[in-house]
C-alpha cells in the first residue's frame, strides 16, 4: 500500500532520483531545494511497504501549490504508482489549486517524443493543459493544472516567488499572498499565452 511522508530536507534517495530524472537546465542546487523547504516548500516521499517509489517536490503558499518536480523510480514506472501519487498529492492539498510545469513540446527538441509522453501521462491522470507557458530558472516551460484553475499571472507569480525563495532573495514567507511586484515587461517575459 502506498504511503507518504514529508521530509524537511532532500534525502539521498530523492537526490539520486532527481539527478537521474531531470535535465541540467531543469535542476537547481541541492541547497536551493532545501532552502525552499524551510520557507513554504514541500517534499512528499512515497513508499510502498518501505520501498522508495518516488517524490513530489513543490512550493505551496496562499492556496496555490506549484508542483516543481514529480518523479517515480524507473523500476516501478508503468505500474500505476504515479497515478496513486498524484491522487495522494491532491488529497494532501485539499482546497489548494495545484499546477505543474513540463518541457515545451517543441518538435525540434531531441527528446520531443518523451515530452509528448510526459504531457500525455499527466492528461491521462486528470491534469489539463492551461495554454500558457512560464519561465522558470531561465527555461520556458508549459504549464498544466493538476487541481483547480489558475490564471497565467497567478502561475507566473507563484514561480517567481518560489525562485526568490530558493535563490535566497527572500528568507521567509512574510505575506499572506504572492506580493512580488512585477513590472509589465517582466510579466510579459514570464507569461506567454
């Protein structure tokens, strides 16, 4: 039976899966992951009978959860664990609107087929396309809704706030909502519909 526990820091098992599941442009340093965990981040570690199955790493604040990283160990892929993990994630964040990012489905990308499979996977598991992109740590990514509806600005603000925290520009969540002001040029850079 699948169980979930929250971890206060990135464990070695999570780190190894993270390094093997995400490309260099998508990854950030371990200390940045841990920094965000101390200021609004979450790390849900999933196990089945004690065996490590995968993790969901994200950032939650003011009713919005940004699912930054989601991965299952390669040996269990295709067995339904990801579907169960997403269901548990939704139940652990009741009332929160959740979104995630995936690589853009650019036909010229070397891993185009993998990008399509990833988005199809999320669609089969109850997620929906939002029709907009965000820039996260300099990479343009497609967004998908996991639970609830969000505006492009809400997603861009959530991503920027998360980046401010994990990059050390904000030490703690001091406001009751995303308050990072964005000038019209930075909004245009962060959102593409």
